[in-house]
C-alpha cells in the first residue's frame, strides 16, 4: 500500500533554494500537505535590491545564464518577464594600467586577444562549453524524477570521475595542467574569479567554469528584480510563510491520531520576542549552516549532527550615483572612456574587486558612461569603502548605499560537500554551494531535495543515486 503523504513539512529559508524546494514539494506531495516556510529576514535572501534615489538595483544575485533552465522556466510559469543584463565593454586594471581593454568591434577584439594570449581565449571558451554541456544533463535527470543523496554523486552522474576531479582540484591546477599561461590566468581568468566570487584561481575548477560561464553573452535578469521569483514560487506553492528565526530542530516521538508512535521534528522558532514550536514530518534546511548565517541548533540527535564551520566570504556591494574619475584607470577623460565594467587583477593594493555600470531592475538597456552625467555604478569590495576611497574613484557623487554579505563559500579544494541527508527526514540544500554558488545551483538543490524527500518517504530507492543515468536515459523519450 502506498504510504500516506506527510502531514506537515518545514522549509527553513525563503531564498531561491527554499522557495523552489517548497514549489517542487507541493508538486510531488500534492495539495493536502501543509508546508511552512520560515524566513528570518526578507523573502529572496541573497536575491535582493537596493534603492538609489527612487530606483531599485540588484545588490545580490544579479545575472542569470541563458542555459539556466530552472530560472527560465520559473519566469515563464510564474508570469514574470526577463530583461537583458548590461553587456558593456570590459577592461582589466592591475593597479597601474589597463592590461586588457575590449573594443566595440568584434574583429578588433579577436585580433587583440590573439595578439596578447594566442588562442587561449578560444580554448577557454571550449573548455567551459564542454563542462556546461555535461551540466545540462541534470535537467534530464530531474525531469525523469531522479534524485541524488550527495552533491558528489550528483556531480559524478554529470560527467564521471573527470567532473568530480574538477571539484576536487583548484582551477589553477586544472588550467596550468591544460597549458594555459600565467599571463592569461593573471590578466583574464583571475579578474573574472574576483568579480564573481571575490576569490582567486585557488577556487575549485567547477565553480571556476561556472564563473567563466558568467561572462557568456545573453545573460539576463528578472524584470522588477530577481527576488520576485522567490515570492512568486512561495505563492504558487501555497505555502505558509512564517516570518521568524528558527533556533533549533529536535527529533521527537509523537503519537498521532492513528495511535501509532511516529518520529517527527520539533522546530523551535522566534517571532519578535515570542518563542513558538511546531512538529513536522519532514524538514528541509535551505540556508548555509554556520553560526554567523543561520545559527540553528540540532538537539538530541543520535548520532549527533555535525557542527558546521563553513566559512563564507565577506563581500560588500556598494551602489554609487556619481561621475566616475576615469583617470584612475587610464589617462583618458570620461568622454573618451567607453568601458562599462572594470575588473581587477590580484593586487593587494587594490581596494575593489570590480566596478561596473548598472541599470535599474525595470530597465532593459545598456548604460553607456557619458561625461558630465551621473550614472549608477556597482562596486564589489572585500571591505566597506571609506569616503576617501569613494572620492578616489569618483569626481563627485550624489548618493551611495551599501549592503554587506557573507556572499559565497570560501573555496579550498579538495573539500567534502556537506551531506544532503542530515537525518532520516531532515535535508540540507546549501551543501551544493561548495560545488558552486549560483541561483540556478540553489534551484537544482531545491528540486533535488524535494525529489529525495519524496522518494525516501515512499521507499522509492530505485529513484535515488542511480548509476549510468545518462546512458540509460539516452534512449528514453
Ligand atoms: C553579491 C552577490 C552577487 C551574486 N551574484 C550572482 C549572480 O549574478 N548570479 C547567480 O546566479 N548567483 C549570484 N550570487 C549567488 C546567489 O545569490 C546565491 O547562490 C543564491 O541566491 C543562494 O540562494 P539560497 O536560497 O540557497 O540562500 P539564501 O538566499 O542565503 O537564502 C537563505 C535564507 O534563509 C534565511 N535564514 C537563515 N537562517 C535562518 C533561520 N535560522 N531561520 C529562518 N530563516 C533563516 C536567510 O535570511 C535567507 O533569506 C550572488 C551572491 C551575492 C551575495
Ligand atoms: C550555474 C551555471 C551553469 C551557470 C551560472 C553562470 C553565472 C550566472 C555565473 C555568475 C555567478 C556569480 C556568483 C556572479 C556574481 S557577480 C555577477 C555580476 N558580475 C555582477 O556584477 O553582479
């Protein structure tokens, strides 16, 4: 006999991971299960906007890849629309000069790249494309309802030992072995890792490839703000949003109406100054587990659930409306400075990772730097900028606003991804960020956790951790 569906499920965290999990849990478990989504801050989590003089700008997760199929589907199915992300010209600054500068002419760019770096740029493109090609297999597995019990097994199913090897070695090691030159790594690859992950080529090769994919053409964002996906997913999942801080989760035995004792989880949470608790059959934790970010205590588990000491990289997003001092980066005045983004090399004297022109979340255009005009620039830096630092970068500015993040894991390969299954019916989504942190990765983790919870609840072991899925599904329609 099929097992009765669970009565209540808790999801902790209303970022893209938690809200996509709630959406897929509803699809799998049906209309009767009660789903509570706990959120201590704002729905969206690391998808957020900041207001600059009446207009909203992305301050967290901003760009989405054209092949991020879950994000694409959410936008379509939830009645949202997409806008193209700014794709202005990019330069690379090393603290003294621009070591690389894009031109608006495709052919000139090609000649420049070949002149400086031979065919390494083309080889890099092919390397990323091959990794993305294999990455796309996850969509086929998930559309056939297959789930994975660990991030390592998921990665292995995409491309075997080579794929897992990418995760276990640094990007530097992988690219050096593949024959890429020091100059190319320092001047092109490191600046991309700095803008996207605030780190160097010491990150793992998989997140390195994801980061390079973040420079592909056709990047997009959600009109009105990426965080709208989270609120729409919550609505569509018909979950109950609990605005509160989860403090602890404890396994308890409860006698249900049927008279049989069953294992449940007691979730203790705080709303304002009040403490409450509730019981759940299944719990999904959709926030990084560490003291600084979530501080959830797992009580009385046998064996105990390990303490998480996952270090997340501090990062500050600063939005400034002002007139850029282009002479910081080149001898040219602003009316001859056509770069929309300046990336930086790994120079300890530099106090920013990147600076780029941005558009409001409602707009679908490419801002161009113009002389005597104040534009909104987004700066990523490891620490908050001082007024003196801002005045080095801008001739003048009207408005500045900042948001501090613990943004993404500090990657130190080789490392083990935290388990997805923490206990019998207790799941953890954010271990996937140790492979790579991106919106689509959290959406994949949300879907995977919903499938895993469903199959484990119903004893469908044949739908979990299947080997050779790619070969097996090749012949299926
Ligand atoms: C500055 C920045 C730029 C980025 N740019 C991009 C980009 O361009 N493209 C891209 O794809 N990705 C980008 N990312 C990464 C992307 O934003 C994240 O990978 C993704 O949003 C993570 O989503 P999540 O739901 O897993 O976690 P989160 O968004 O962190 O959600 C977790 C939620 O849980 C809540 N929570 C935590 N503890 C508790 C508790 N005890 N009780 C209740 N609630 C709790 C938090 O408040 C939070 O809302 C960027 C990230 C940052 C910070
Ligand atoms: C998950 C896959 C296959 C692809 C995602 C590619 C992608 C969009 C990578 C970007 C990841 C990231 C963390 C970017 C941070 S900064 C983004 C942007 N440059 C900005 O200026 O805000």
